C-alpha cells in the first residue's frame, strides 16, 4: 500500500491521541484521528470522547474546519457507518469534503462496519491496514479483546524486589519501589476502567485504590474499585468503601466470572493489583493480557513471591512472556510484558454507541 511520510507521521500521532484517552471512553474504543490538508500539513486532531460525545474523526474535523476539504483523514479505527448515540463518522467525513482516508484497524463488528465501503462508493480513496499491528496492540487492545472474547483486557501490575518478593517475611510491604514508580502506578490506574484486588490485599494493606495527582489529591475521574470478597471479609471501615470513588464488591468464584460481571458494567480495561494468589488465579486461567512489573534493586531473601502457585512442575511448562519495553523509573525498573500465547478468542458483534 502506498502511504506518504506525512500520513505515517499522522498515524503515529493518531495512536498517541488514542492512548491519551484510555480509561475515559469505554465501552467505546479509544480512537485517535489526524486531519491533513491537501498539501499534507496537519490541520486538526482529535480522540474519542466519553460515550455520547463526539468520535475522534468528528473532533479532528471540527478543529480542521475548511482546511479539511480535499484533505486526508488518518484514523486508528475504520470510521463507523452506523448511528448510535452519535451519527455515522463516514457521513461526517464525506460532508467535510475529505478526499482520502488512511485507516490502521478495519472495523471488526457487523453493527458498525461498512464505513470504508460507504466512503469508497462516494469516490473517497481509502487505505486500510496501515500500521495495523501497532494500533491493535495500543489503545485499541482492550476494546478489541471485548469484541473478540466478550471480556475486559487485563493488565497485571506488581511491584517486587530483585528476588521477586512482594513483601518482607513479617508482612511489611509499603514502599518497595520509589516515588517515580508510585507516580507511574497512578498514571496506569488512570488508563483503566477498573482496579481489582482480592480481600486479602484489602485486609492486609487497606489500599484506597484511587488515582491521585502529583500533589496527592484524588483526580476528578476515578476507575471502579473492585474487591473480590467471596467470604464477606471486607470490613465497613475499609478505605475502598470511603466514597472517594465508586466501589464494587464481587463474590465471583473465578477470574472468568469476575470479568463477565465487569464486562456487563462496560469495563473494557482492568488493572489487576491483587496479591500473589489472585494473580496466580488469573495467570492459570490464561486471563492476563499484559504484565507491568516494577522491580526495585533490593533483596529480601524471604517473604511472599510476586505470584502464587501456577501448577507448573517442570521448566518446559513455564509460562513465557515477551518483553514489550523497559523503562527506568528513578532507581527502579519497569518491565512491560505480554504472555506469548494465542488467546483463542472468537469474534462477536459489538458495536459502538
């Protein structure tokens, strides 16, 4: 496919825009869009608003104004062709006089599909599949998991010492990592629709599980706080019940059941912050899509490991993960990894609203 350098730069920016609204768009996808004038100059950009608000293309066109006529729309997801809470984005692009549309990911649902065909039928040049893999692994990953598997995308976050301990032998665990790593955790929480812990973690650490800014104040938008508490152990005085953010106490028997419950609540991206037992349950069920591991350059030599029993007795059965990236966080290290497994998910129709 023939794509200009300006269009590739536009697609890279569109992916960044999608990432910038992660955690605010569910159950809709976090899409980014860039409008290029006829000469290739960027003249507008936008990202998906909260449900009921404008889609990325509409926001970008509003910024571009008349400069969009004869230009190109660069979008991370194929423009929709259906009417939900908002009208079809394909029609908005046509009305703006867009001459070319460059798309990363083709629309996977029957309900919203047909945008590319509608645009082509009206004489618009449409290219689909530009940097598709990068877009699918980025801001669209959670939504696509929902489409294909009818469950949220799960990010497991854990902080550990160099020897893989999440607490000392006496149970103390606060401040394993430094300030920069803790700030990164709040940024990560902000990209998710829900933060999940087990009752053991809630009892041992009494976390608030809110997103806080650099000054320690709670942010305006908060993810759903979820505690898995099958035995009614959570006391009424727990900080997760303090009203600072919405809270859901689940009595689900398995990770799969919990994710089904959360999917029904429009959750598409989950941050798993529970302890070793809950993490092991998700890993054994094949329900961890990404791991964010914060490693501190310290050694304990004893204490609970970062994950519980996975039922693996031989090295050939080890769960393998691929390294996505490594980021220094002050004196600590962040590793982002993804399990090297095929999800086996199948596709369902799941439209946007």
